[in-house]
């Protein structure tokens, strides 16, 4: 038999070892290979699982008999599942349910001998922001309803003058054991729902939950360049539990009258006169910072042409000292009405154009 499959060798006991000897050997080995005490040893957790599996089998008379006769293959055929895919917490919960306080062996930080303390629920808050706030950053205070410990019963859920008592069904462990053939299954106690305690009388305020909904004001800073894809995580501001959950603030940027956002870049449309499009010039363009800048327009600018102005977009979220671009799309204003003087000049311009060499498609055809 491979030494890795020899459960007696793993625990360092003889084949006729008593239950007390098994417990003593396992307690010693568990201390030696517990992952929390051997963080620098990558093999500690795997070894811990193996010795735990060995103890779980040898401490069960039926499983031990099958193992003594047929080895590991016999256990597999009988439906036994090892601890290879289990977490260390799962192993503790399973074994502590079977052997009670034996497993409370005093590791640093400890493991729970009853149902796991649950972390509080994460909460979400949707917040509308203006594009100006995205540009400059902001500070907001929001009011959220969340679960808090009941001030009336101090979180116990018990009525005034009473205290929670140990659950008689599970003995305070929060888990009950069910045997199905060769399998021993640990499940949450249906009487105390994993708490390990029961209430003789419920608190009138929270109805035994131990918590009540109260409003909490949370103040936080909004980083510059925030986007809808980057929620703000406020640690410890979520629901109540053994440790509080987190609050996630999801931002929604309201539509701006002038600017449209694309990542760190800003787009806007600016109307320019026909003469400026033809002759070129400069146009004053507003920016999100409030400053108005002068942007050159090239001669012969066409409708829809773009001009890119660096460092006039939004600040980058992770590098707020750097900015995206402001991209201006030029919209040429074609007047619907002209004066007689303007019309005369335009007809002069048209006549001069006709006198010139044909352009565009006609020029290409002539060249051919």
C-alpha cells in the first residue's frame, strides 16, 4: 500500500489503536500541519487534508472495518468521499460536528465549532453625476437604509429580561449529523438554523432577528474621471453580519447639453460660418473646466471634419494628472437666406469657379 494511502502510517498509530489514541495522534498531527500555522509550507494544506481524511475514516467503526479489509478502493466502492476537494473550513465544520469540542484545539485565530459566522450583505446605491462632477471630482453624502444591531436587545434577538439558550437538538454546535449507509452528513440544524442558540421569547422590536433597519448617512469622495464601469467600493458600509459587507456606489452620468463622453475623450459639435470653412480662421470653443479656448479652423474645412485638442478631455481615473482629448466636429452653417449684396457676391464667386479648370470627377475624367 502506498504510504499516502496508509491511514495508520499518516497518523503514526498502530492498527489496533484505540479511539483515544487516534484522537491524540490526530490532534498532534493537526497542530503540526494546520495551514494557518504553516503559511510558508505549500504542502501543509494537502497534508492536513490527508490526515483529516485518515482520522475521519479510522474513527468511524464501519469505515475502519472496510478500510482494514479492502483499503482505499473499498472505501471508494462504498461511496466514501475524501477531503481532497474540500476547504479547510469545511473539514473543521464536518469533524467538529462529529466530535464536538474535541476540535476546539486552540489554533491562532481559532476555527468555529458551530455554524460559520456570516459576512454582512453587500449593498448597492445608484448615484447620478453631472459631467462637470466627473471632471472635477466631488464629495457626496448619501442616506442608505441598512441592517443594524437592534438597540433594544443588543443584537441577541431575545426579549427583555431573557437570554438565548443553547439549542438542545444540536448541543449548541449549529450542525446536526445524519448517517446514510457509510456516509455521515453534517447539515445546518433546522431548530436553531445554525446559530447554536434558541430564543425563549423574541424581542418585540426586531422580532428575534437581532437587527433592525435604520438609515445611515455615508459621506465619501468621488474620484476624478469616474465612470459607470467603475463603481466606488466603500468597505464596511454594507449589511450587518459577523463583519460588515461593502457598499458599492454605481454612478450614472446624466446627459450633457454640449459634450458627449467616450472614455477619457469628449466630443462636441461647433457651428462655423461658410466663409470660415472656406477661408479658415479661429473659433472660440468652451471646455468642461469652464475655460473658453480659441481653436484654429483650417482653410477648406468640410462639413463633419474633426479637430483634436489634446489634454482638454476628462482626467484619467488612475492618472488624474493626465487628460483625454477634446474632439470638435465642425458643422458648416449654410445660410437659408442671403441679402441681395451677398447673392451678387456669391454669383460672382460661382462665375469665377466655372471659369477655373474643372475639379473632382470631371478633372479625373479629363486626365484619363
